[in-house]
C-alpha cells in the first residue's frame, strides 16, 4: 500500500466514539458529522491504519500496550480486507 495514502472513512458515531476513547484521538481526525445518518467522517494515513490494524489480531500481542488489547472488534475495520467498505468515495 502507498505510505502517503490518506483514507477518508465514514462510520457510525458510536463506533467512532469507541475508537476515539480507546486511542485518545485528537479532534483533527474528524472531517465531519452527519446528523441524519448519525455518522462521523474522519481521515487516517496509511501508517495510522497499520497501527490500528495491529490491534485487530486475536492473539494476545505483547507488543500492543495492555490498554489497547481489548480493541480487537473496533479495529477490524482497519484491516486491508475491510477498510474499503468504510471509505467515502
């Protein structure tokens, strides 16, 4: 994948809230909020996507900080096979 690629993603607000709380995301990730669909549009770089995807493995990975090991389900969207369905086109 291109290391300079920036993904613009749209997910349910509740899912974004879980990710933001787990990873303590800054507000500059957010591009917008759709009140009618209750979704958040945000951007991540390829390197950020890879970092999130590291938490999307089932094994207990000692390289992942203990606080983030419970993030398996919320980070599945950052795996290469899943991220396309969340991209804003």
